[in-house]
């Protein structure tokens, strides 16, 4: 959808125009695409209560890592395969943890930096670190929609456990050495999930396929969104996958520092 912020009919205040022109020239002619977008869906957002939400997210991440640590079949895999699976699946597993732990959150619009401040500090910007990316309102709304869909399923603890196994053991991840063994583990997890569903929901014959279909939507959530929204306020510029690998292999029960 076309952004309406810089349309032909937009009337801009004189002061804003002057400051924008000065900023444009001071940055070597970068165009209006770098200006702050005012469209509802493209506004950048941040957590309304970062301390509370980041702590809850940290707890969910620790439980996610504990889930992998407690799977003997996972530790039988080559270390390279473990790291590939970890990098590929930590986001959907974490999101399932948010659903299971009933973690809710609210966002608010990110305060816009002063245009005048940008101009005054432009000469010092070369010494500063690049600005961190911020989640957009549209991306967060898609995430919340996925979470709400899972909440509507009302999964049991066993359903969560076997679904996590089916997501973790993904034989389609490129570069796996033991892809055939991983595929057998995924089939085993899916079969166990299907067996659990039969006595719990005998009247719902399509529940198994429905759960797998909705689970596939979790893979569409980009890791950068999850990192920027829940963990960047805590870990700064650190690599989240490296931290997760450290938690998995070296430190037992470690939590991200608030």
C-alpha cells in the first residue's frame, strides 16, 4: 500500500520545511524516504512496559532452551545440526512459549527524535553507533494476530510439547548432516501429536491439520522483529543466536539480565 505521508496534497509547516531542507543537504542529499513516516501502519513502536515484558520474554526463552536441553534425541545430533536447527526454529518455539505462558504485551509509538536535534548533532553522527531498527505497528499487529489464533486453539500441555518437537526437528533446514534422522524424529513427534488429539478432540477430525497449518504461520515472523521487540532493550547489539547457543551449551539456568 502506498504511503500517504508524502503525497502531493500534503501541506507542510514552514518550519518543518526549512528544517527538512537543511537536514537533507547536511546528509548529502538523502531523499524523503528517510523522513519519519506518519502512516498508521508504518509507524515504529516499542513496548509500553519494557521491563515487565522483557522479563517475561526472558523467562519464556529460558524455558524454550530448557525444552531443547531435555531432549536426548536432540543431543544425539551432530553439533553442527543442533546449531542449524537452533538458528532456524528458536523464533517459532519462543512464540509457542509466549502462547503457552499467556504472555501479553502492549506497544506504543516510538517517540520521534527532534528534527532540530538531528541537525545540531549531525556533525557528531559519524562517531555515534547506527540507530537500531524499530518494529513497525503493522508487523506487531501481524505477530499479535498469530498469537491470538493460537490462543483460540486452547492447546493442552501435551499438544504444545509434541508440536514443539515437530517444529524443532525440521529436516528441510539447509546444510543438515543427519536430515533423514531428523525427518524420522519429526514424523514421530507428529504421530504423537495426532495420537494425543484423538481422545481429546474425537469430534474434530481436522484439528491436527489445522494446528500444523497455523504453526507454519509462526515461521513467517522474522527473527529481527522478535529480537528488536523483546530482547534488544536487554542485550543491546549482541547477537541473540550466539547468546541462545551459550545458554544451551555452557550455562545452565541462565537468564538474560534485566
